[in-house]
C-alpha cells in the first residue's frame, strides 16, 4: 500500500491510516519460526493472536473497538509483495545468505495468508 502523506495530512475523511503497512512490519523471529513450522509441520494448523503485554494500559480505553477491528481487518488482507520476497531472498541475516528457502519464499508470496479465517 502506498500512502500519499501530503493528501493524508489534509484529507480528514481518510478511511484508514494503517498502522501495519506490510507483512514485513513484524519481528524477524516470527518469519524464522514460520519457515520452521512450514518445513517441519506442514499439515499442522496454527493460529496466532494479539496480546497486549502492557497490562497497565487498558487498550480499550485508548482505542475505539471499531478502529481496532478496522486495523486488524486491514492486516488480514495484506499479502507479501514481490519486492518484499526479493528483499528477503537477497539479504544476509545473522551472517547467513539465503536464510529462507526458495520454496518457502514462493509459498509466502503465493499461498501465505490466502486461508486466513476468523
């Protein structure tokens, strides 16, 4: 998603200003664990959840539920872009080139996220 920030600054009817704009907006560990699950447990159905680790901040008092749902729905619709897959394939992580298997990257680009359900 490309955001025109100049338009966003002046358009007060902007539908959604996404907090997460890419599936790369995550910690790297999650991608490594995803590859591990994909490779070693391909038939196992996994789920994830969002946890507010700062229990002293009552999220519902600061963020309207509808806004939170809109943000989560936006994330559910994200897919890896070709440029992101190329970036993952071409970089060196932890001193290792090609840390992600080509078949895993192809799966990320073509299949990951297509079966997301509530």
